C-alpha cells in the first residue's frame, strides 16, 4: 500500500495524480485534503503514498543535489518507518475492521483476549478521533511535519466528525490531514468546507488489465466486468477463491439451485454477486447485453416480474445483512429464489415476501 525499497508505486495509475498533488501547477499545499475515489480504485493507497511523500527525507529543499529525486523514495529512514507502520509522525485512522485487515493498529487496540473476539467496528469512533487530536498537538518526531490519514471519511459517525472539526480547521503547525471518501455528500458540510478536493480517477481499462495480469490473474477482462472496472476489487475476488471461470459458472449454478457454488463466501460478496446476476438477467429480458457476467453465461427467458420479486428479496436481506443469520439456510433460500426467478418465471408476489421471516438465527 506504500512505496517500497524499489521506489515503485503500489499502483501504477497513481503516478499522475501523485505528481499533480506534489509538483503540478495545482499542487495541494493546504493542511486538509479530501480525496474522492471510487471503491477499488486505490484511494487508500494514494493517501498513504502521498503521506509518505510529504514525510520523505530524500528531496527536501536545500539538500545536496545528489540526494534529490522523486518522492517518496522508499529508501530513506522516513520511508522505511512508513513501510514498517512505525512512523511517529504518521497516524492512519481506519475503522477497526479495516485496521485489522490492513495491519494499521492504534495504540489502544487489544489484539488478544475476549476483546479481539468481538465483531470489529465499521465506524471511526470518537475516542479514536480524540487519540488523533492528542497526537496532533505533539511535536514532530523527525522534523518534517506530521500527517494523519482517515479512511474512509464516511466511517466518521456524527460525534467523531464533530470532534474532528477544530483540528480540521486549525491543526497544529506542520500537521496535514488526508481524508478519503467515495461520495463527499454524506459528510458533514462543515467537514467538506474545511478541505481541498482531489478527484482520483479510475484507471483506464487497459491499464487495469495489464496490472491484473502482472498479479497473475487470468482473463482480467472478465474479472473487471464482474467488479465494475475496479481492479482492487477484482484482485480481492480472486484472492477470495473466485477466478474468472468460477465467476462465469455462477449463473448456471444458481439456475440449477446449487448453493454449494457459494460455499465459504462472505454474505456481503454473495449478496453482491446475486444482485449483479439479477441485474444481468433483467438486461437480457429487455434485449440488452449483460454487464457483469460474460455473454452466454446468464440464462435467458426469465420474466421481469419474477426478477423484480427476487431483486426485492435481495434488497431486503441487504438492509439487514448484519442480522445473525443461520448462513447456510440463508444461502440456500437465496439461491432457491434465484433458481425460481431464472428458470421458472413467476408473477410478482402480492402483499410482500416473507420467505426469510422464519429463518432461525
């Protein structure tokens, strides 16, 4: 997620926006920057790399010429500390769930015991923001300023967002804040108004395909279509055990009512795949080409009414996805609904659908 010893960027499509943020005519020199990027396009990697560049000790003004070079260099003492997640002047504030996933713990996190067994939070909480505020008041450890990265800003709850406002408006000298988001509109207007904006564009399809091929993925075009053109999501899909061939086989498995095709899938990924299959089947019923699945893989002939009923069921389960479902029974019910919609067209149910009302937790 950051620049390593070889100086290579973690994602090749970050080169242009990084150069613009550091050296371009519209370089961002304010103390607060809001980076807007699509999911799976690398906004966290960009924020971390930009923070690493701001802290990099290689190309500071007034240094000897032979030390000059691109930032971040990946080899100076500051860069090595960032790589080890130990830099005293960098705080990476993520929801607890993402801290565990990416290995950026806070000092107050408890990795062992009963505390580690509870379900991790998806929010950035007020006590975590207070830790950041306390850190921001301290003197820089290495003398090149301090940077705080908050990802994603949408994870700030109202209390933590309000607690951040004073620091966001007037941080300690030399302190910068980097926030990322998918959509700035849900953020508090007082948060948006205190930040400069930077729009991180999604990579071009050919760039994303080449990168996925370099990661060892076969048929990257199929995987990119499955993930709406988002290369990091495509990589995560394969790392989760779903390659291009397995993805293309899913529609037929659902049409045959085979829940075993989804064994081991997280519920969020399962719901997303079924929603995309329903979407593509709906496109086919209207005479259009599928968007997420390869042509010819989605069964044709389903009635729009049956697909609408299935879509409503999926949406209802999505709204209560955090409920402690008996997942095996839920997956079986969802796939059975899909088989009904794809293979045995039926009219839309009247009076609502209660298929999941009696599923045991």
